C-alpha cells in the first residue's frame, strides 16, 4: 500500500483577515485542548478505513497552526506516529503567521520533525498588510523568515496575494522583490477572491466602503500583477510549476503535488478534505464539518462519496492542467481508455485554437492566457457544462 499524505487543519486565528474565506476564526483558548483531543480521536478512528501504513507528507494548515502550544504539537505528532509510520524523507510543513511563532513552539516543531515552514505574508507593504487585517509588518516577516532559516529550516514558502487594497503595480513589484531577497525556495501567489465568503469580498460586491474595499485594484490590474509575478519570479530563480505555485529547482511542494496528481491524502480537522483510493483503484472523497462546534461533537466525514469514472476523468483534467507540466494523454488513455478520451480531443482542439491550451506531442498544457482564464478552461471538460 502506497504512503499517503496527511493534512491537519488548525482553525484558530488571532484575528480574522478581511479577505479570508477559510473555515477559521478567533475562538476562546479553551477550545484548543478539546480540538487537539478530537484530532487524536479522529486519527484513531481513521485507521478503520485508511489502509495505508505510512505517510510521506504532513501539512499543517488552517487557520494559524503556529498558535498551537509546544505541548499540543508534541501530543499530535505522537498520535500521528502511533497510527502511521512517518517515512524518513517525509515533507512536514507548518503554516505560520509572521509574528505569531513563539521560539519554544518553533523548537518543538523542529524536535517533532518539521522541515518546511510556510509564512502567510500576503504583502511586504505595511499599509496593504494592515488594511487586510494582518498583524505583521515587513520587518517582522523578514525577521521570522531569517529566524527559521538560522534554525536550519531551509525550505520556506511565502504566500502573497495580488489584488489587496492599496496595491499598485509598483508596490506589488516591491513585494515580489523582497520575497526573492528573503531566499524563500517556494512561493504561492494567489489572486484576491472577491466572493460572498469574505468580509472584503462582500463589501466589494455590494459597492461598500468598509475594509478599504474601494482601494481594491481592478481585475485587469490584478491580472497584470499575476503576469508580473510569473516574469519576476522566473528571473529570480523561482519557476512557476502550477497556476499559483513557484519554486526553486527541486523545491516543489510534495504534499500539494498530491492534490494535482490525485494521490491519496487524509484530511483531519475542521473542513479538512480527503481523497483515498479504494482497493479496486476507485476514488473516495469526503470532508469534515466546517463549523468548529459541530466538528468538536463529531468529525462529520461519514459521508464518503465514490466518484464515477466520468467524475474521475474530469478531475484528472482540471487538476492536472493546473500543473505547468500539463496532462500526458498517454497516461490518461492508459487510465481511462481511448474511448473515454475521444470526446475530450475535440475540446482540446477548440481550446488550442482559442489560444488557451497548447499541445506538444502527447502533452497538453495551459497557455499563459489559459492560466488567467483557467476556470473557463476547466469548465469545458465538465460533461454537465453547457456547450
Ligand atoms: S490568518 Fe489565514 S486563516 Fe486566519 S484569518 Fe487570516 S487568512 Fe484566514
């Protein structure tokens, strides 16, 4: 049985960022102990339906996992190692908020085997970070990145968001330059999502003035920032390998690659999603409750959905195309059969003609324009999508 990845969600934050649409919040400290206990119980019960004996990646996301105390980190790692054999080369990442990583917590993480740290910086410009509700400055973020590298963590990711209030092409360029100077070996660049799931998104949609909503750059400006990122980061040695992800040679995130390559992973905690393989190679997907109080009562992952072959094929397209390496038609044919793929060939031809996909040999990948319009491209591979 192949090793799986583990994802642990820690939904606690010190304050809620204006753009945040994650299942996270500011909760009383007393919830933390109950949450850790729930996670340990879930690991035990997961063993009933997860046959993998070993894990080769662990990712702590959230939320702000760096707010967990050293004692909770140790307890949770002990629980993980009781249930699974954590392979020696496993990539173990913890998401941290700059300025919210205590020295003793960092020491406990390293002692537990953490070898990669991801900082949610979002902007190195203080005005932008402040307007978005972040609690750090550039100096704090810089100091934290240096601190973890001095402690021997060579693998560091920095998240940035294009489209924050007050951002301009010049300030964005500065954030990218600072990012490159930190020596981070990986970065995730997201474009601001304007939707009903965040306070800032709702304000923008309603034309309101709170959360500096009128200062959000236009869609065209945000698209320009994304293209600037691709170009600047490549010049500074961080090559794009996925729509939102860039890495120095060999520093791609092994855990996140599982999502795009449809390798199995188990998600534990609030709103954590899982994908497991059945014995006959099928694909099971399920998710835990997204509300903390509800989750504390029971994980809520009993509803496990087995995907149809058609759904699996659609996923193979919209997840695989996210990678710059693209989708290998030969591999897809071997997995799903030539007949299942025949309908897709016309779609590919149309998208190539529209300049959204490119095809070389048996490999199909998004063009630069296709990356900006990726959701439209993915929708074309859905059987239920309108013609
Ligand atoms: S720190 Fe992350 S999870 Fe927490 S509120 Fe901000 S964006 Fe959301």
